């Protein structure tokens, strides 16, 4: 059996007349392995995350059921794994339109907040909305929509109603 000789070192049993041998513990050798790996990784330059180019046109929902998409255009670079909610937050900062008033449309589909942006580039039959352009850019229309906020004003939960009032005040 081995016995502890010092912190991190185990001493092997000795035979009559043999010298004792020090054997580093497994924990110490793993620790040095991880430190060497960490040093190698620190020397490597970080790989840049390719940005997804998103062109967003501002549209207004018309009372006649047609969407007017002739408004201003903004180009933003987003994380490909980013969600529609993250894009709404970026647009809220650019256009001062709270996310609660935004409805994002790609092709003929409305994006849910949890929808991943890069997935929308694929053709409609493959889980996307077919919103990619020839340049690999995602084309989105942001519709100003007040319906949900006005519905929230009648919500039974007071905190939801209060948030709706704050959203209206920001608009």
C-alpha cells in the first residue's frame, strides 16, 4: 500500500534495502496536463464568429389588411444563433420602437421570439421561411403592431397591464 509522504506525493512501500520512490498523484498530473492545455489555447488566436447580415425594413400594418413595407431600411449584423427577440431588442434601440410593438416577418411567416435567425435562411420546406437573399443576407420586415399591447391593457394581471402602459409611454 502507498502512504502519503507530502501534499500531492505518495510514497511507495520499500522492500528491504530498496530506496523509497515518490509517485505523483493522479490529480497533480491531470492538473499539469490541464494547465499545459490552457496555455496552448491562450496562444491560439480567437476564431471570429461570422455575423449574420440582416436587412430590416420598417413597415406599418395597414387598416385594410395590407402591410406597407416601404419604410426605412436598416442593416444590422447579428449572431447567427441569435433569436428574433434579440433582433427586436436591437431594433428597439435603433428605431425607439419597444419590442412589444414589433412583429418580425420573413417571407410570409411571422417570427416567434424564440426563432433562431440563421434557421430562417433555409428554404421554406426545410424549416426556414425562405428569407435569404442572393447575398446570404436575411431579409426581414418589422411591422409596427399595437394589437397585443392593447390586449395587454385588459389583462387580469396588473403587472402585465403596467408593462403595457410603460410600452405605450415609450412609443
